[in-house]
């Protein structure tokens, strides 16, 4: 650590803001100087700025709810995946790590992920948490007169972030199928105003073939839900906090079924996976349609803004569980036990990343950040309960890493950043560092642990 102690605090801070978010908690315990630098909310904002810029490395990251047994929703575990398209198909899943916290609900479902904040629901309860800082807040109970213990009432939620106002909002919908209506409530993190009732609307979100409602999908500043009988996509403007004109879906083939179609987000755009059965060979396919801007909508009225978007057919998949599109144009999909990379141009699919006794239930794009619920103004924030970490062999260190390994990773990350950052290298007297025999190759991990 001698080489770091000679650096100006500004340079040390610049280096630490480039360290991966998951190593920051360990960096805080390296020494008092680092601890004081890393604790303020201002550091988390600088760190977020560095890591939220466009990344051309080809790396993608996700958070998934998993279990060791198929369909075991009572013993969920959350895992963090990193995919690197620059590696070959056998090693494209670069890192898998168990997230060390216990879900607050027995059958927790992911509503959405935004800037490192995760929204979970265990109907009707809702929790917002950050797996890295381990902060969590249980949102107040929603009180309704009609939907409590009513057999014709279902629940759906949505979660999104508005960069223009730096607001995170949760929308809760109680949908009734008999009679048909929905009650809508909204919660803004840090506003300290609790749930606000937006009213009751004559709208059908219930789907007769399901006993539950899909969660809302956030894209283009709006939340989207699939309407039941109308075969439309309901659009809720999160800024204006009101419903817009229903969005017409892409064309459904004659032999397709509306309720078999799914929606999601791909590179910030809404997509619809349209199911169809190919005649002749009876093969099931999903056509992926993206909602893209037709033209520049600058100066348009708010009511006309969503009309400037149109559907574009991108490619066809055998699976509807689309996760992401890689920089090279490959479609990343998953099944319960492995991943697939599909080349739309070549119409070829390769399976990789056998998860071995790890079944994926849900998976969402997710970035690890230090965004603080306390910093957003949420009162009553608590620290999530950790899970019991099992003793593992060396092979499992990628899944469950002891504190010593995490501390070493943090120091090695600093070394990589030091070497790569040319501007910081110019401010370091390399010759003086070498003369004292203290290079980053000789970092003393025991000193870091003892400090």
C-alpha cells in the first residue's frame, strides 16, 4: 500500500471511482483514508457517472432468480451473470456470482432493475433494494377496498427511472376481471409522500388463461402492459403519470395466439415476441419486433409522442426468452439450465454455459452500482439479511467468494486501472516507485486485511 499512500487524494479518488461496484465495500476496509473517501454519497454519484457511460467492451450483465431444483420457488437464490461476447462460446459467461442476500419474500418475483436498484414483489408486498450496498426498503402496504381477498382481482407492478428528474417510481395496479376495472397507485422513492392514488379506470388487463398478471415493462420513459381481451399494449407515461393511447401491437399471424406473445426490453427499446406455428413442419417460432422511432419527435405534443414510434421486425427465434443482443448482432437467449447464442443472419444456434444444478426462473439486465436508498431520501432503510455462505472448493470461488478473495480482487482491479489509465500514469513518478521496490505486483494482501 506504500505506493498508494504517496498519491494525491484526488488521484486516489479518481482510481477508486473506476473500481467495480462489488469491490467497493471491501475497499472501504483497506484503510481509514479509503474508508473516508468512499463513504460519502458524492462518491457513489461520481462512481455511477464513470460506470454508466457507454461501454464498447462487449460485456453484458444480468441478475437472475434461480433455484437448485426445477420450479422450486420456495428456495430462491439471486445470481449475477456477466457475458463477454469477445470470448468463445464455451467461456462467454465470464462470471457467475451468488448475490449474498436473502429474498424478503418466499416466492419473490423481479419487477424490474434500474441503475442497480432492484424492485421485488411478493404479491402484494413490494421491496426496493440494492444488492451491492445491501440497503432495502419495504414499501408501505397498499390499502384497497375492493381487491382484498377477492377472487377476481389480480396484481401487477412496474418500476422505472426518469433521468430528467432523477426519480425512481413504482406503479401498482390492482386489476379486476369481474367487474372490469383497474385501481392505480404510484410511489416515488424519496418523496416521503407514500402511495398516491391515481384513480380507477375502465380497463381490462386480466388474461383468462393466467392466474397472475405479467409485470410492467419500462422503456422510452413509459411502462407497458399487455391488455387481455383488447389485444393491445397499455402505455403509462411515467413522467406525466397518466395512461396514453393504447399501443397497437405488430401484426399477429392467422395461426398465432395473442396470449402467447410476450413483451420485454432490448437495448432500451420495447419488443414483442410474436408466436407463430410454421405450417408444414409444425415448428414454433417467435418473431421479434422492436418499437423504434419513425422520425425525430422533437417539438411534438405529449399526446403525439408515442405515435412517432413504429414496429420493426428484427429476427426470428425458436425461444421467446430473449435476454440481449450482443455487439456483433447475436441474440442471447436462455432456457432453464443453459444459455444460447443465436445468429439471426446464419440461422444457427449454439448452446453454452451449462449452469449445473442452477435453474433460471427470471433474468433481467442489471448493473451493479452504489446508488443509495438513503441518498435518495428513503427513511426506514434497512440492511438486507445475508444468506448462509456454504463452504466451497476452489472451483466455486466464482460463485461464492470469501472476503479474502474479494479483497484481492479489489487490489488487482486497482492494478489494472492503474496500468490502463494513461492520464493517471502521467501523474505518477514510476521511477521513484520502482526505486523503493514497491510495485503493484507486490501488494501485500495481509496488510489490506489487517487494516
